[in-house]
C-alpha cells in the first residue's frame, strides 16, 4: 500500500506510527526486518499498583437558575427563556454544577433587581434542594447583549460572586455558556469549559477536513475547504489559530487556520528542514515553540523549533520511530511514543532532549499520550485484544489504570482545559465518532452524530 493510502486508512497516532514506518522502509532503513521485536512485552517491573475509582465520589452542586430580568429596551421573553435553557444545558455539561429541576422550586423563579438590596428566601431554596442560585439581568447595550449576574451560596445565604459579561446580540448560546462557566468557577474555584471548543478531523463530506465544535458537540462547522488530506489538529495556546498537517503534494506540511485578525492563515515553517515530511506539531505552553515530528536519517524523530522557524534543536536521535510528543504543563518535559524497546511505548524526556526514560511497561502497543493540565496524569491509548482502551498513568509511572474499557476501540484522548473531562474518538457504534467523559470515565456523552469518520479531537483553550 502507498504511503498516502496508509495515511487515508489509519487514524490517530496509529497511522502516524505506520506512516513513519513506511517512510523508513522507503528510505532503506533495515531495522524493520526485525519484525519479531514487536511481540507483546511482559511487565518488567512486576504488577503495578492500581487506583480504584468509585462512581459517585464527586459532589455535584445543585443550582437554581432564575429567569433573568430585562432592563431597558425589551429583549423578548423567548430570548430570555433561550438564555436560561442555554445556561442550564451548559451547567449540566460540567457534571459538577447541575441545574435544579424547575418543579422543585419553592420560591420565585424570577430574578430580583440587582441594583437593590434584597434578602433572598434562602429557607425556601434550601427546602427546594438548591446549594446555589444564579440570577441576573439582561439588556441591550451598544448593539450587544449585556448580562449582569449574581451567584448565591444558599447554605450561608450570601453572595458568592457578581459579574458582568457581554456578547454579540445574536449569540445567546455563547453568552449562556460563558455565564455557566462563571458559575462553575464561583462554586468550585475552577472555571468551566462549556464555552471552549474542540477541533477534529472529519470526512463527512467525502474529504478529510478540519472541523470545530462547541465542547458539548453543538455548532459543528468546517474550518478548512480544500482537496488536500488534513490531519493532527493542534490549537495555538491562545486560541487564535489551529495548526494542522496537510498533504499538499508527496510530503505533509504544517498549515494554520486563523481565528483572529492577528494570525495569518496558510502554510508555516515551510523553510524549516525543506523537503522533509512534517507529521505532527505540538505547541509548548507558551505557544512560542513546537515539538515537531519529521523523518530524517531513516526514522521519525522529534525536533524543537521556534514558531517563527528559528532555533531548531534535535531532541531524539535513535534508529527507532519517535513520534507523538506532548508537553508537560510547565513546559519542562515531553512525553512521546517510541518503539526503541521493540513495541510502541511511552517515554519521557526533558525539553532539551536529555534524561530520556521509559514510562510504560505494560501493554504491547501504547500511543497518543496527552498530559493533563494540572500535570498529574498522562492519558493514552493501549491495545487490548485487538482494540484500544484509554488508560491513565502518572508521570512517575507508579500508578497506571484503565479509565474506559469497551469492546470497540477508544483512541486519541485530549483533556479539557480544566482537567475534568477527556474527549476521544471511538468506534463503539461501528464508525469513528467523538465522545466526551469525566476524567474518571463517568458521564459519557456522544458529540458527533453525523455520517463519516470523526477522529483526532484536540480540546482548545478557554474562551471568553
């Protein structure tokens, strides 16, 4: 099969791995003749400790969402109802701050004026089962919508937080998501992610294009329109652009699709190592450098390069296949995939390529590592009985356990910005769709429901 055919057939880091293998063969590399090395490995350390996840341990805050008052020019009852529904839907997506059912309300569901001192009927809300309450005002201002909000702690009967947000007049959905994220932050100390987005690859139109969707799977729309094959989306950390790999000819290269006037779309780093394929690029936390996978000296290797194309540094130098880099949140380390031990395993190295050490010792095929935002975990996929399951391992390698197991493949994990959720691609319905779940495997939700294969999700940063 041709290299292009292999790329079209495979998905995630699986096809990146095999594409690199085929490239190495084409360049006359002889190590692949030792195919017997890729046999299943025994656990070289003996049994590792496991972490038991018990469902229901995470407390959910029940929150009453009142109807926002309109101030000034009429906004319309229907739009007010739509905003409330959007807030509640986005809270439910958080899995930790859940909307209180309206039938449970024992007090008025209408927000009080925020510019007046008033005493909330906290006793009634306690009896309703509410832990918190969200109320607000909505008005038109300079052609936009402005929302003023207040979050109450019902147990203490005092304000948690007040705030003011604005959005485009016709974007009630995004305004509702942002309000919900503010409420999640007030109650948990960590901002929610309903207003963030997920980039992914889909061939639903017959061509493999880059798509973007809201975190809960709504508002799916294409971000590219061309006949070239697209792969490996990667958000710029500030959210202003998405990097992806495209085949413009025989060799894949890097391209940007812009989401801001400050970033120019089109090819980038074309002058860096010209003539060599670029399989994957991953930004460091600052967005100023990339870990880049290319094929050189007969094998796929990882390099570090400045975003403007200078300061190239080789990080790996081994006749094996080294791919799939993922930066630690502090930018000091990189986890990557290498078959230098005989089969694809996870390895760690410092940002300068030093101190390389093996991380995974269980499983004969481990791939697609993704470092959690807090640095505590690395999610990855591992092959089990011909399919892939998602596991978590801590950077020390001492704790390693499955978070989701299914008879169909689950692949390409990516973390939400708050570290509470993981999106991934799965064949559990016969073709690849995107799913999202809590980091412990609970609250599974399917994001894509259309035809075609939907693969390689990458969760973007928080957006206000």
